[in-house]
C-alpha cells in the first residue's frame, strides 16, 4: 500500500486565519502516541520470546495492545515513519494482490534462514513483516500450523522483534530532530508554522479518508458485490475496533487543531456512537441489506466529519483542501 497525498495547499492567508499551536500537538499528540507504540511493541517482542505459540493468551494480548498503539498513529504518515518505508513495514495493508500470504508461504515452505536474525529478516519483502503478516501467523490456521514448528516459532519471534525495532526507530527519528523541525518551523522542511499546521491538517484529512473509504469501503464493496473478506484484520476480529481507535485518535488531533471546536467534536461523537451500535466486529453484515445500511450510516457519519474539516476547519486555518487519494498497490 502506498498513500498518495495530492496538494493540500496553504491559501493566501486572510487576516483572521488561525495557526494552531504545533508544538503542543507534537508534544501532546504525536510523541505520546509513538511512545505508547514503542512500549507496547517491546512488550510484544518480550511475549513472543517467552511463548511463541499462536494460542498463547499472553502473546495474543500483547499483539492486540501493540496493534492498538499502531492504529493510534497510523494517520501520522510523514517524517520518520516514511523513512525507509517504516510505516509500510509495520502495516502492509490493503494487500489487494495477496502479497502477504504468498511471501509467508515462501518463507515457511523453504524454511528460509533469512529469519535467523533481525538484520537479515529486515531485508525480506515488506509484505512478510509487520502487524498484518503476524496476524496470519497467530490467527490463520493455514499459516499457524504450516511447516516446521520451530521455524514458525522463530518467524513469530523475529516478526515481533522487527515491529519493536521499527517502532523504536520511528520514535527516535521524532525525538532526535524531526519534532524540532515542526516546533521551530523555520527550516527546509517546514518554512513557516503554517506549513507545519498544513502537514497536521493533511494527516487529519487523509486519516478520515482512509477510515471511511478503505477501512469501511473495502469490505462494503458494491451493493451487488459486497466484499466482507476484505475487511481489515478480520482474522483477529479487529475490523470495527480499528475504525473506533482511528476515530478516537483523529478526534484528539482535530480538537487540538481546532482549539476544541464543539461542532467538530460533536460530529466525532455521533460517528463513535454509531460505531458502538454496530455490533459487527468484522463487517460481516455488509452481505445483507440491513447490515450494509448500518455500515453505510457509519460511513456517512465520518463523511460529515470530513465535510466540517474541509469547509470549516480548513478555511479557519487558511488551508485550501485539494484532492487527496489513497490507493493500495
């Protein structure tokens, strides 16, 4: 998957345009979320080292907590997360060509020694790394029982270590310089505070787009051809959970960008309430009319948030929203 962001431009700033406190967003939203990812990913690596069995309650719980922490930063697709394709190595999805099961199948069937240490494992296909690949190993019997048991164990352990290492590298990138580029926007990356604010506005806009159009849109498919098997993380029954976690993280970012705008916050609350009522963890209901209508209603609530962000928040910040697109390849 690659995310293509096409021009969110800073408009000619009117006198009343607001510039949010970028430093407080970095320190209050971005760094704490990445610190949580590092902490939970380290626990995941420790749990895998202690017990690599896919049935391990402790391993699955640690995996879930680390995945939660990733979803909470998954909208922050800029800066250190994009260096060396780190974000893709953590989260290769959507996988429209089935690259992950193919890559894992080759590793297991060949008992490829590339997994013998972390450094060599990090040279394998991105499709065989990260949370979605690990989900196959923990929750899909086709992979959790395939090949040699010792090999599978080593593969799970190196996957977890890779997730922890990659997460730590992203946080280090923020703490060792990138955070200051945003806090003190007078550099080649962010020439002004407005440009730093634009980056954060882009993260909010594209995060909402990805949740509405990909996390919900992919399993919805079309009316004549729903595609529930395309739901994100359906094997671990996390599809709806990811929508909720993303909305919660984006709500926090939106509040910080908008100085607690009540209209925008109320729109997030309506979406989250609708998600709570859905009671369909993997969007299996899209295959029948009533179930599809409930998911469509949630998607509409997110579209309402996007409209407020585009037509109210953007102009307040002096930002004109151009076309954003996200596609998986």
